[in-house]
C-alpha cells in the first residue's frame, strides 16, 4: 500500500505539474527503497528530490532529503558521505530551530560513529539527542535514540544503563502502540 500511495503522489503531482509534490513523491519512493534495502535506488530517488527542493528553496524538505541520503550512505558503509549529508541536514535544522529534527540528526550522527566503533563520539551525539527528546512529547523518532544509547552502553559493557535505555524504549513502544519496534530492544536483555 505504501508503494501505491507514493507512486500515486508522484503521478498526480506530475500530471498537475506540482513541483513540491513531485519532490515529495521522489523522497517517499526513496524511503520505500531504503526500507527494502535498495540503497542505490533510494539514493537515486533522494537525489531527484534534492534537485527539486533546491530549486524551490524548501529548506525543511532539503534537510529531510539530506538526512535520507546520509542514512542510505550509512547503510552502504560510506561513512564519510553519510556524515557530510547528516551535517548538512543538522545545519539547516539548527538554523530553522527544529528541535525534534535536530535530535534526529544527532542520533544519525551517533549511529555513524557507533558503526565505526568511535564510541566516545557516538555517546556524545546520542546524549545530545537524548537531552532534546527527554523534554519533548514522545514520538516514533525517539525510539531510535533510546535503542542507540542502549547499544552504545552495551558495547561499553555498561549493562545497567543499556538495560535502563531498553526499558524506557520498550515502554515508549507500548505507549505509542508500536509493537514491531519492541523487538529492537531485546538485544541487550
């Protein structure tokens, strides 16, 4: 259904010459390909969205597209490119003062460091994300920060804090009624 929805957005936007909608359709198709682990195809869609959002000067969607590109390059183990895109997204989100999006960028940056086993930097950025989200209304994007912190603590043999983050993450999944995401918190238990 999600693929049909994304294709419909793109088709209707193209038929109506709605540039922003075309960009959103490309971004959505990129996210769908990312979920299916088709990272090169996801990047192709993201780059099309990036060109459109650059042309129409929509900074919020530019930041989302940079973050999507960063995530896809991270999945491909191209960490320098991933970091460049995440930092671009962060810079825009900071300028726009979008706190939740800043927290998301910090978390993505932390994940890049974590994957490279640069745990001090990973923990620093995960904590920056956590310091923002702990004061915000709980949302789906917060789940990843708790999971990331739990993994970082676990990698440092700090099992007490890892389990604490896992417990908070599980409760958040229950609170938001997101059963599927609960599984990610069982790796430290």
